[in-house]
C-alpha cells in the first residue's frame, strides 16, 4: 500500500473523509498528538487500526467527536458533571469516560462497558469529523509502544505502507495525549494526566478527583486497562531509559560515574553544556508545558542518534509536569533512581 502525505486542504479532507466512510484508516493531526482514525461505529474499520499499530486489542480507544450532539450519540447519556467539564475544557485535550452507547463498535471499548470520548480543538481534526459525519476512533498514530507522533513525518516513519493517507497539519501544539477522567463510577478518577491538570478538574467539578494508582505505578497483574496509556511499557524509544530524581549537580555527578559509549542524557534546555555524555533536551526546567511539547520528539531523536542507555532528568509531578512524568515512567518501564 502506498501512503500519501497531504497538506490539509478541502481536497485532502474530502479524500480522507471518503476513505473513512469506506472503512479505511487515516492519519490525522490533533492538538495533542497525531491520531490513527477510523469509523468508531464500524468494527471492521476499528480492527484495521489495531492491525496498523500492532496494538493489543485489550487496550481501549478514544472516540473523537465534533459536537455535543455527536457526543450524545456514542454514550448512554451525558451526566451533569460531564457537561460541566465539556463547558469548561472542550473543544480541547480532555477525554471523558462514561457508560457506552449501543452504536459504538465493541472493538473500540476493548470489552469494557464504558467508552472514552473527546472533542479535539485542532481545526483539521474537527473539519475531518464534520466532513465524514462520523465519530472517529483514533489512538496515537505510532507503532504500539513507541513514542507518540507529533509531526506528520513521525507518522510516516511508523505507518508508511500501513495506511493510505496522512493529513499533515503541522506540529502538534500540546505534544502529549489528552487528559483522561472517568465519570463512570461513584467519584471522578483521573486515569491519565495531560494538559488539563488534576487541579483544574477538581476546580471545575467542585469535588475531589481521585488519582488512579496506575498514573504513577504499574497496573496490577491481571488488571484491565480502563484507559489508553496505562500499560506497563509505552511511549518508549529503543534505548533503556532510567529517570534520575535529584538536582542538576547530582545528575551531572551520576552521569560522570556512568559515562560510556552509547550513554545519552535526556535533560532540560541549557543543562546539556558541561555534561560528560551527549544530550537531547526536552523543554525548560521551569516550564512543564514546553516539556510536554518536546518530549516525544526528544524520545524519537534518541532513536535517531542510536542511544543505547538514557538517563533522564525527572520532571515535576504536579500540573502538566505530572503528564510528562507519567509518559517518562512508561518510556522507562518504571526504572527510577533517587540520587
């Protein structure tokens, strides 16, 4: 199969919409990361997403909609709490889990009785959903387990020959996947942190939001993933990554002791000077939004340079930093060293 990369235009949107109506899979930009989109109402089309990604089918997908009216067609009903979050943050990088509606393909929900839904803010994603008239299941457009793609070139690197079309909408603005909160139980639970923070969710809902244990810890043996991004190892480069908790002086001293061929540093901008090993940077130490924007590109860059072992500076565990820490934990297969 030939994979075409096309700039977003009325013509390419019409072509992509027709492919989606035919049950095919299309790469689309969103404000978070690029998605691998298919008709969420067509089980055979959704199965093509799993095949293209090499993704285990016990990992649920997120449905993307362009309006509250479309949202209501894929859930049992929108609760008052869901409507408060939608009013505050949507369109935007927030996914809400609710009891599923009957129209959603079983393949989307991975055996769960809930469905994850969001309304992206990227104009190309919204235009594509409107053009095809379908809710779109769309996980990140990468091979399963590898760093998520934030450019069309990243998507092509993973999906060349696997899908017919990638819409190029430029760099993703946020850079990490959406926040995922479930409202399907007795109290709200944050399952995956993102650009919409834990603190913001609690402020809008006016009640405590539980932080799922799996945000910062491995899933228990046999525990089902209630949300994308909860698996043990995810977002990972080919190198072995270890997170180092400590200040810059401690980090530099550790690298001095462990410098060897194939060892690279993953640090913040401006810190690479004076390190005893080569470095790739991911954002500013004092700005977790820039870290989120740069993280996945940095992890892919480590593959490009042939890094074998990577020691990463640890981000904050609050605000958007929690999302960065969550992704790095999985890229590192939970290897963390306190200095």
